[in-house]
C-alpha cells in the first residue's frame, strides 16, 4: 500500500475491473481497431487468464477501492533468456493517476515478481513510434533497455 493505492494480485473476482482496464488500454492504443476489441469479447478471456498459473495480473486500487491501473505478465521460455522469463503484456494506468508514480510502482511489482521467480529477463512491447515515444521513455526510465521493434501475425482469429 502506498499513500494513494494498493497493488495486489488479481483473482477471478476482479474480472470486471481487469476487463475494464484492458479495454480502456486497447481503446487508447487503437480506438479504430480492426480487431474489434469489445468488452464482451475480452471478459471471458480475462476470466480464463485470471486462473492461469503462467499469467500474473496485478491490480492497483485507489483509496476508494476503484481500479486505477494494472500490469499483466506471462511466464515464457526461450533459450536466449536462459529458460523462463517474464513478459509484460499489458500495463495501464487510468489517466487521472498518470504522472503519480503508479506506472513505476506497477513496473516495480513486475520486476520483483521476476526476481522472486528467478527470471533472468523481463520484456515488454511498446506502442508504435512516434506515437508511443512517451511510453518508450517511461520504460527506459524504468531501467528497461531498447532492443528493437516487436512484430506479430494474427493466427486463427475470428
């Protein structure tokens, strides 16, 4: 608990809050998404992942116990990472809490989890440049290093 928020591991009872925050993140990243991210499509996925042992979701609550932000991580494996490593998949802070230190607190939770899990690497993808430059600066200020762009290909999507 800090002066303004509490950060704790989310459980299935937090499905609504997690879905709401991830939906807000996706809407902010790409408000005209071709993927069709809707709350109704995201909610069952959030509920499923909240029960997955390789997914770690931490929820930040403000003083009124309202969702203020979240970070989601996956346990991954790769030879270059010497086995298991962590990947920050989503990090979102409600606009009213930005520049308050909450984003850094969420990154710190991810780093602490990585240390405890024995991961040697913690990765994160950043939004496209130049639009996502502020996000890249945030991660660089959080002691993450830039390693290049990340690409993806959609497979088996509706």
